[in-house]
C-alpha cells in the first residue's frame, strides 16, 4: 500500500457572497475531487490545537503526525533545518521576510504593509537584496547572521538571543506598522535601516518600472529555538518524501528524517510546477521504493493572503487538475494500491487575508475500499458528514490505518 497526502495550503475559506455564498473549494471546478468524494470519507479535522497560533508551522506539524504542543519550538528553526543552518542551543532563529511597505511617509513607523511577498519576488532577486542588507547589518550589529531562503522567505540567526513576540507581516496587511514593530531596539533598527538600503536599490527601481511591488524592507517574525522531531520512519514504519517549494516544509522533513525532493520550477507561487511535483511523488512511490509522499502546494495560501478570489480559485483548480488527477491516474496505471488524503493545513479566508485556526475539510480515498457517498469535498459537506477529528496530529494514523 502506498500513501499520499496532498496539502493545498490555506485553501479552506468562508462562504463568499460574490460566488453565491459558496466557499472557494465548493465553487472551484474540481472534477477529480468531486468524483473521488463519492468514493471517499469526507470530514473535518482540527489541525491547530486550541490556544496555538494558526500558522502553517503548527498546522503542518499536525498533519504530518507531530503534536505541536510537544514538538513546536518556533517556525524559523524548522526553516533553518531546510536551509542547512546548524543551530546551536543558544541560537534564536527569525523569519526574515522581504516585504513591501508604502513609500509616501517620511517616518518608517508611519508606513503601511502593502505586500508580505513583494509580488512573489524571485529567489534570485531576493538574494541580491538580502546580500545588500546583510553586508551592512552584519558589520554594524554583532551576533546576527542572514541566510537566503526561497522567494521572499529568508532567515536570521541571533547568537545568544531570546525568543521575542513578533507579528507576522501577513497578519497586518494594509495596516500602519508602527504599533507592530519589535520592542527590541536592535531588531527595530535593523528593519528601519533595511528600508534605507533597499528603497532605491537598482533592482527595486527596475521592479517599479515593471509594475511590481518594490521589495523595500525586511520584517522579522516567527522566533524560535532549535527543534527536535522524532524520526518519521521509526515512528510510522514508512519511508517518506517531502515535495514542497517552502523551506518550512523542507525543514520539517529534515527534522523528521524524511527525504526532500526538489522540483525544478517549484516556487510556491500560482505558476509553480504542479505537474513536476505530481510526477516526483509518483516516481518516489512507484520506482524508488518509498511508502509515503507529502505533496505541499503553497499557492492557495498565497492567493488568500493577496485577497484574490480569481487566483485562489485557479490555485485550487490547478491542484485538482495538475496534482491530484495525475497522481491518482499514475498510481492506478502502475497497479499500486494506495490511500490518498487531501486537505488544507488551515483556512486562509480571502475576506481577512490571513490564517484562522478553524477545522478544515479532509478527503480520504482508499483505492481498495471505495465508499458510497452523496457528499462532495468542501467545508459544508465535511461538516454535514458528522466526522470530526479533534486532534489533528492523529490524522496520519487514520491515513495509515493504525
């Protein structure tokens, strides 16, 4: 038996008046999911424990079978594992986003967060900008090191630092940043100085000419200490691969002893290489002897943060057409028995453009045990099913039939 999780990051949503009070999943054209739902178990699962922040870190830890209340030590340390940073016990990791803030106001504190992803900036451009920042800040502020990640998502390590409360930039889109800046003077000063370095950088001048948002400030958040996850294969008896463009997911895989598979053209955006991810999973399962594949697609979450209904619908439709369908068909053609779990990690409702910690719909398909159901895969039908898994970290046991 082969096992697959297809995770559409943030694809759950609230009913939207513009599309007849349907959710994005409900309204999207998803013929493969519709057909599978008729033969699957559909229900709700709570991936974010009560009292914890509804981030992709806590939620994905749950989905992959790790209780966040036991294993979570911060988001950025997981990303550090992916980047290859060997954190010391005394190190503190921060996510260092390259964001877009408004340019009209003279005072940095009066600026507004325009875009947490700087128009989904390429890793190549972001690396140049981060180097411009780190060349200055690492000389002026001892004990801080900057590391390039993917797209707008980067890393800062603070030697002998402390975990501080910091606000995710995607939680304050459109808001004035003053009251959300770090209380720590060094972090505050570095963010302010980064704007002075980046505002008129040649890359940003060119980006504005192209109608793209300038990547004109760094933003610290997601502080944490070195993580310690138990080995996935020892825990579950399954050899697993992770297929994601996002350092957070890659870091979870590194910490869990899973294999990361990098797919060319996978970038975490709407135009990511969906087909490449699907085929990488199939090769791992059908040819390379792996038992389990976790296919993570970031695009629905990014479109939710952008507040774009049209693009979020597209992201869900691409997931159905370019990932779920080819994986299902390839495993069937190969004669493999398989169980596939489809779900988001958390909702990212378009109306608020950030995460919430509410239960999400799941679909569990078993090629050897097809159900008979009238339900479709969406939030409303999942609730109607009456199936509810309160501890999200136990969902993987349900997948593996433990």
